[in-house]
C-alpha cells in the first residue's frame, strides 16, 4: 500500500530539497528523456522559473508525440450535495446550513438527457458528496446503469470505496475513478478534514491501491492547491503516480491540479499559485511523464485554459454545473465551488478548432 511508501519520505526534507535545487539541476533534468522525482523537483523549483519557455517547448513536443493535436472533452454530473464530511474548504461541508439534494432516478435521467443536448459528450464524470448511507454503492451502481446507454465513457469522483465495490461498479459500466488526496501532508491533513470518513488519511490514500486491485481502467489523482506547500504536495503526488505505475502497470492515469476557488465555506487559501507557476507545474509534469492525461477543469479561467491548449494539457471539462440538477432545471442551489470558465461546450469546441486542434468527445483509446 502507498501509505507505507509515503512513510519513507519526510515532508520537511522534500521541501528543503526542492528549494535547494540549482540551475545545473534544472538543466540536467531538461536534458533527460526519463526523469525521476529528483528531476521533477528541479523542474518545479523556484529556480526553474527562468526556464519556462524551454519547458513549454518540451511539454508541447512530448504532448504532440503522445496525443497528437487532440483535446478530450468531458462534463461532470453532480448527483448530490449531501455529505457527511466536515472539510474546512468545501461548500458541501456537513455544517453548512442549506437544503441537501439527492437526485432521484427520474432527475438523473433528466440531467443525462439535458447534458446530451449540450453537445456530443461521451465522457461523463459522475460526482457526489460523501454520503454512504443515502448515496452509497447501490445508488452509484444504479446511476451508472442509467448513464451507460447514453455515454460511452463513465467515470466517478465519489467517496473512496472497497476494492470489491470498485470491481462491482466496473460491471455497471464504470471506466475510470478520480480521487483527490487534497494534501499528502499527513501531519496537517486533519486540520482540513477534522471529522467524517474523509478524516481517515490512510483509507483515502490507499484507495488508489484498491482501484488498481479492482482493475479500474483509468485512475485520476489530484491535490487541492491552496492547503499546503504546493511544490511538496505535487512531488508526493508524482511519487504516488510512479508507485501506481509500477504496481498497476495496465492502468491509465490522469492528474489534475485544481486551485482553490471560493465556496460556501469562505475558506481562504493558505497558498496562492500564480498562473505562471501553474503553467510551470503543468510543463514539469508533462516532461516528467509523457503518457499521463493532464486535465484542467472550469475552475480555471477561459484565457488560461485557452493558452494551455497547445502546451501540455490533454483534456478539458466544458459547460460544467457543480450543483445537483443544474443542467435540467438551473436551480439556485448550492454549488461545491464557483466555476470560472462559463463558456458553452460549442464555444469551447470552436476555440479548440481555431487553434488547429481536434476536440475529442469520446475516449476511443480507452475502449480499444
């Protein structure tokens, strides 16, 4: 399990290593075709900022070699804002006083058809708050069964499950699982997750092993930028990715680096990541791993997403609504977070084509 692997690394020593990297370390990393975590630390270090143009060129080169001039499009479907966790930064926090919604089967079907009217989406990400009693595995299985006839590629972003539950859901059409560790800083984790199942650091961390054991086709990792030192967090995630690739080598992987956005909890980020630093991070991750899918959600603004199209990312969300029932009824409901890119899927498709890229609505490779 990765929790045992993580114990080998000191948060403080990793941070010190990153900030001690030199220009010679950066240049050495840029000259390699296969990088280790020390090289990755060099590319995200402060001193690497002066190499941003060179990193962008390399990131573009590797992305074109591996993915061609394509951008995959996906859309999230929020089924419930009901949650038993008390995460300090999240709008779904159990203590937030608002009416909770759990979509019924009819409402799920209405949402599914409303999404189909938005565009040619085949990649659907089903999202829930963590409420195992009222929106547990049975509920998720039924949602996948309802969505399967309409969408070719189904992923979930839900509470961590048992390996046998992930395997059960694969038989209902599940292709991928996305889970955010939020932060790999074990000592500080419970500051942000004081109560609820999400407070169990190791259960969440080892959930990725359980996905691999269940032979989930694609696993998505992420940290929430704004909680702890971002350079250290993403280094731990890079190590986690390498561990998973060694142990579950037939699985595909994706990464995401969401920056904290305003939510109902009004939590103020402890760390601010600038656009330039986020670009550096994306370039570094692409140079570190040529095959990983790098996604940017509608948390990010339109201009930044457009600028990154040709420089390392491979998938975008489009037309996102982060409140349950948002596509069919557009209620004044509580969102998990506020989106920044409010363009329609058609508008985003137009931008992708204008840059000479092909929007991909279906993950053909995933079903090959």
